[in-house]
C-alpha cells in the first residue's frame, strides 16, 4: 500500500534527476491535492507535531508535507509538484529574507499566490517569541541540554546578544538539535500561542 513516506522519497529522487513516474503514480494512489513545501527537516518535524496535536491526518486529507533540503530548492520542487508537473496546489512556509526568491521561483513555476506564509527570521525564531525565552530555557533544561547551553553562552562571540538570538543560534549549533526542538517547541505551545505563519498555514489546508 502506498504511503506518504514513499511519495516523499520518490519526489526527492525525482528532484535529484531521477524519473518522475513513481512520484506521479503515488500521487494518484494517495489522492494528493496539496504539497506543503518546507525548507528543512526541523520545519517538517514542527508541522507534523502540530498536525498530531490537532488530531489531523494530513496525508488522509490529500496533503503531503515535504522538506526540500534548503530554500534554494523551491524552484525545482515547485516545478515538479506545481502546475508544470503534478499539478498540486502549493503552499508552505518561507523566511522573510528569502521571500523574494520564493516569489520569483513560484512565479516561474506558474504557482505564484498568497499561499506561502512568512516567518520573520525562521520558524524557530517564531517559536521562541511565542513561548518567551524563559520557557524555552526551561525546555532546554528539561531535555538535559543545560551544560551545552551554558558552554555556548560562555563563548565570546555570543556575549551581549539578545537572549532570543542566543537561543535561536544554540538550536542550530548541533546536528539534529533543530529537528528535535522543532517538535518539543510545538508540544510546549498553548493553543493560542501558535505563531501566525504556522497557524495561517494550517487554516489554509
């Protein structure tokens, strides 16, 4: 039986230069109508965690959430999955500094529209502002990361920076940490704390 992981793998192989047939066949079998394009795996972990919290099975709703492996790949993925390719509706998240690049890439793929939701710096920054720095530090302590956090703060390059910037940088300093905290920060949110770009994305699905 086809599953969403098989479709993601088929799309990644297609984006890397492989054949598009397997992805096309799986899209039909799964009844997909929408592709949510995300920059990386930490964003994917956060979206999946919020989907679970809200009791939604996005795949069953015809929605596939994909990590593109970097914002610069949006043109490639939009071309494969949007009107020139599988004809899926495209939506997703992007960072403010990359919004112009997204707009151009989506226009080229004939998929321009109001369906990409903009984070000021990135999704982690949105979570930190929503939860507050003290709450994020509590989560770091609960996860057993107090010692690496204290080591990070002692580094001269981070002295004097606002706490929000320090936390955002810390989450990205070790491989896999952003992915783990993408899920943890979502789980810590109260229902009314979901950052606007992420809340708007879910309302659009």
